């Protein structure tokens, strides 16, 4: 993976399976010393070892270069590992947001619960906590012409943990 020092960019670890252009883009952007980096699905379509390498280097770079990351992913296991705050989006809108532990351990929104239930547990000794999932469908994302979204109401579950309440 590309590793950036203050004075130069060097190749630090293998980059098998990924395009060199991705690393060039990341390296050049980090040379600018940004305060925030947006990463859209950076670990998608790579094997688990490459994914691990990406996450390890990202953690190290964040610590050394002191930047924040907006990490967009459908993989909540990856998000749980890398994020301090997790936000779940459904149909282009945030439906739950809070500290990583609160969202992963006590999800409230039905979509967050369903996403977490879909994460495979590789370790047979780590029993998955039984989660009751609603059989109700999550509201459709198809909206009629002229649709105006309803006012959003948020419920505070815990410190900095918010869940959007759906209109009845």
C-alpha cells in the first residue's frame, strides 16, 4: 500500500489486486495534508488480506498525519473497525448516527439492525447475539412526483446516539 512520509511517497506493502492509479491518487492527495479524506468503498472487491492491509495502513496514516476520514461502506464490520462514529443511511438519508459501540452493540433503526444481521461471524466461538428483526418492510425509496419529505424527528438513545423516528 502507498505510505506517505512528509518528504516523499514510498511503496510500503504489496498492492496486489488494486490499480496503481488508486495509490497515486491517495498519495498525491495526502501530500496536500488534508484535514479530511473521503473514501468511497475503499475495501470493496478485494480479498480479506488486502482489506486488512488497507485498514492497517489507513489507521497508521490517520495517527501519523492526523486527518479525519469519511469512510463510505456497505460493510458494517469494516466500518465498526475503522470508525469512531457510525451513520447508517437509507434511501440517501441518515437514519441513525452515533458512537461506534452504541450503533454496533445497540442498533435501533430497522435498517441498521438488518445490515448488522447480514455481517457474517467467522469465529464460531463468538456467538452472535440473537437479534429480533422486524418482518415489516422498510419504506420504499420510490417516491411519487411532487413528493415532499416529512419533517424529521430524532430520538436521542444515548450520548451522541440519535435515531430517526419514522412517521406513523
